[in-house]
């Protein structure tokens, strides 16, 4: 993979991670509170997405 492609991939992952953290996850937390979604499902999604995004501190170092 070229340096440009790697930078684009890291930027895309950071953007997706920010979207999940700032927009989707708060709605899912509200759904848990309202009883529409089980807490275990939210936790499972967090674990699955952590595998895609990597540890938060690692991703932030890569994009800096």
C-alpha cells in the first residue's frame, strides 16, 4: 500500500470512528435507556468496532 493510500485509510477510519462515537453511539445508548436495545448488544458492537478502529490512542497517534 502506498503512503497516500495508508493516509487515506487512516483518515477514513478516524472519520468513521468519530462518527460512531459522536453520532451513532449516543443514539444507541438512548435506545438502551428506552429499552429498545439490550446493553449487551451495544457492548458487543463496541467490541466489534474496536477491532476495526484499533485502540483509540493508537489511531490518534497514526493520524497525528
